[in-house]
């Protein structure tokens, strides 16, 4: 009888332990299922589509790596990749320099700092399509304001969207206008969290403001800055709306970013398999970039912690 | 109530309740997805999907109501932008969603939709096309095409009618009648007039759509066709990189000094604005513009813009880009859809459609004196449809157009920068487009 009671107690204990071990997994299961549905499944579907043959929008079956071969042999793909990388490099660099400068400026006790900060973040709150429309009107050679401004200054009107180089730079300018505030906000938050002692110590020792910034502030804020740069880089690679509204990738292919070419390949030319392969190749490239960046951040964070 | 609020849940109760909640949510979503909330398929209603276009405004604003009044069948009209509707229609057809009874399509969608099996054979479904339909318009609804090159795998198939024309949209010449004593008939006449009368920026000689892709191809085609070139030859080789194609493009280059700055970035809106503000002698455009030329809210030259066939070199060769209506196999009300197409293309309705100034699809309507007295451009429309040249009838046409349109745009940029010394530019870019197009079609297979 006593043995039976012990056995019942033991079973209850085992069951209790099983519940204790299993319940966290059960509790996160709905979230995991949701993530699988919205994130993993589309990725899986994309991989499958990249290995399939499509005709007239219908899937005909597995065709191995043919789509990848076609993409890698496609000159327009490489041209779009080149334009995208150039765009990301120039835009993100400018945004970083301007964003950090603005953040440092606003971290001081300026009058109306709150107002200025609010004004500066307005561009990034506007929908990208609207940004595209507004800048299309600004750049337009017939009704825009850029050409008249150049005329007033006695210069030749540039017809921004009519030439490859000026259209590309015009696109970069739009991106910088819209997304510099994001870097500014992230860096500003980082600056507010910095220890004051090393910076004040350097000032007491007579270091110039420039020296304090490059020797102390920048190294300390570097991990935060790198996060901001990574976020912007990922976002800039996928830039679509502004280009679609402003230039549709032209003149020629001068502003045809990879997102625009991928969209056209899938939805205008109905080459779903090639478009999927193209986007997966971009994803792989981005992942490599991300891993490298995360390693750099970790290294920088360790260094900064050591320095502090 | 207090007891319930105060009650603390044991872990077991939490798990049980969570499981029940999850199961309930799953059941509700799954059952809805399986169609418990099935759409209604009323026999007295048809759903028509379309893209937004000026040319479709009279259909939307007047004729659906009249159809309902005459037949008792309600019309639900879903209109969205061009790209979105193309995707919506294709997805609806491929997935057999059954959300629409009629797709209104651009003519170059028909080959892809018909080949993919997402349109029904209208004649097999009982439709008898009005024999007075303009032939070049009607031909755009057949797959495989009745005229022009065919893909190898449908080379010997009997053409079937998958779509009916509802608006014979075609390119015409629009000219300012204050500047011409009669309609110019050749490109030389147009060029002579711009040398004589154009005074940029007050009065331009000509204006175009210069944006890469479809817009600049539409600018080029009526000139190319008139010079004896072709988008694609009967054996699918490019028909624009020879002497005719080069001469046609150089003719456009010769207009550059008389065109507005920034034409490289001009699309329809900018191009027609120049004409409607009385600042251009002439241009070529599709028929949708007729809805605006006499509208005082759009135009400062009301009554002064006339229409004619696009100018000729060897012949007049406007591009045709008609709007078709087709029915998917999954349409909930096929009979109602057939009834609508039959009704709308009937003689009486087409005559009233022509009287709104629209591109009616029957000859009688476009040549009826009472209609012409209300819309002076109708004879020019009939003439343009009769002279029109279709784009290549293949599902790969959008890519072919993109290839040609990108090189044409590059050529225009180069020619503008060359300050009149544009020798060699046309040949270089047209040859590049021809090489890319040939290589693309070889890769796709089924052409050579």
C-alpha cells in the first residue's frame, strides 16, 4: 500500500517535471508557428521557386540550377548589382557623416533642440512613395524648382532626371534627405548613454573638441553607430519606391537598382523563377555582409568596453 | 465576478486554456480559408475588373448603369492602377479565385492570359461577335494570332477568340489647327512646319514620351512602322536595326531642337500638357487624349486640336493598343458576362459610345454622321485602326519592349548630348537592342 503511494507520488513528480520542462516550449509554440508562417515559409517558397520552371505564370516543375545560371549570365543583373552597391556605398556614407554630425550638434544644450530634432525627423516619417512624388516635382525639368534655381544663379539648368549621372545623384540626395535622421536618432541615443568621465577628463586635460570627438566620443559610440549603418545598409539595398516613382530605373539603366530589376523580372516579364534566384543571391550576399558586420561590432564593442 | 477576477490560474489551467484558445483560433481561420465565408455568386450581378484610364471613363460613368437598367444585371466595377490590375487579374485567373466575371485587359496581356488558360474561348461559350467590329481591333483578341509571327508550339493551332475589343485605342496625330491649314500627312511636312513655326519655349514643334520602356517605344513605333521597319519580323528577328529603323530614330532626333527640355523624363502627362497648353504644334498619342482636348478644365486650346492618321514616310503606321474584355473560366456569372459583351458591342450601344467621343469598336459607329458631328475625330480613329500595326503577339512582349525601350532611352540621352551630331548613335543602340532581344528569345525557346 505504502509502495503504491510512493509510486503514485513518483509518477506525479515525473509528470510535473515533464510539464515544467515542456511548458516553455508550449508557450512559445504559437509565436514560433506564426514566425514560421510569415518568415520561414516565404523563404522556403522562394528557394523552391528559384529551382522551378515557370511559363506564362504557371509552374511547370523542377529545373535545377538553371535559373541561377541564367541570372549569373545576365549582364543586366550585374549592372543592377553594380548600381545598387554604388548607391548604397555613397548614400550610407553621406548619411553616416551627416547623421553623426547632427547627433553631436543636437546632443549639446541648444535652445530649441527639441524643435529642431522634431523638424529633422519629419522626412523619415513620410511614406517613400510620397517622398518620390515630391522629389519628382522638385526635379521635373518643366515644373520643378531645381532648374529655375540654377537659372537664377546664372548656371545651366541640370535637368536632373534627364541624364544618367545627375539622376543617380538626385536619387542619392533623396535617400540622404530621407534617412539621415534615422542615423542621427540612433547615434543621439548612443551619445546620451555614454559615460561622461573620460570625455570630461579629456576636456580638463585641455584636449580640443575635435580631439575629444575623435579620440573619445567616436570610439565609445562606435558599436551603436555600426548598428545604425547595418540597418541603413540592409534598407538601402532594398530601395524601391522612390526609384519606381522618380525614374523607373532610367535614364537607360543608370538608376536601375536590384529591387527594381527583380520586380520587373517577376511581375512584368513573368520570370518568377529567375526573380526568386536573383533575390536569393542578393540575400546570400547580404547575409555574408551582415555576419562580417556583426563580427566587427562585437570586436568594436569589446574594444570600447576595454577603453572605457 | 470578483471570484473570477481574483482567481489565480495554475500552470495546468494556463496550458489548457491556451491550448483551447489556440485550437479555436486555428479552427476559425482554417474554416474561413476553406470557404465557409464563400462569396455570393448572384446571377443578376457581374464583377468587372479594370485599370484606370481616361478612355474607360464613359464606360464606367454611363454604360454600366444603362446595362443594369436594360437587363437588370448589376455591375460591380473594380478599378485600380495598371500594374496592380495586371497582377490581380493574373492571380485571380491562375488561382481560379472567381472574384471577377470580366477582365478588362491591355491587348498585350491576351497572349499570356490565353496561353496560360485563364481565359475562355468566347465563341465556344456562345458569343457571336458583331460582324461590323473593325478587323484590326478584333484580331487582337485571338490566340494564336491570326496575323504576324507565331510561337512554334502554337504554329498550327486554330486561332480562338479569347477577348473582345471594347475600346479600339490606337495612336493618332494630334495637331494644333491654328498652326496647320490642313492635317500634315508626312514627317517631312511636320519637320518643315516646326522649322518654320516653332519658337521654343513659347511654341514647341513636337513633344514625345521619352521615359525608358513602354513610353519611348510608343513614341518610336509609329515612326518605325511608317519607315517600313518593324518591332519584330515574321521570323522573330528584330526589324528595327536596319536602315529603316535607324532612319526612323534619326527622324525623331532631328526634332530635338524643337522639343521641350527634359523630354527624356516625359511620360504621357507631361507630353500632353505641352499640347493642351497650346505650346506644341503636334504630337502622336493614343485615343484617350480625345477625352481632354475639348475640356476647358484640361485645355487652353479648346476646339483647336484636330486629329488625323499618324504621318507617313512609306505609309501611316500607328501602333494599336486596344482594350479587350475576356472572361476567366472561374467567373461566377459567365452568362451575365457574355450578355454584357454582346450588349456593349452591339450597333446601338456602340453608336452611343462613339457619341461620347470614345474609340468605338464598330465601323458604323465611327462613320455615323450624327456621331461625327459630336466627336470630329471619329473618322481619324477608324483610319488609324485600319492602318495600325500590332506589337509582337507573344507573352514575352513586355521583356522585348523593355529591351528596346531601354536602348531607345539611352540613344535619346546620347543624341541630346551630341548637340545635333547624332550620326552613329541610332545604329549603335538599335544594334545593341537587337542583339539583346535575339539572345533573350533564343534563351526563352520556341521562336527560331
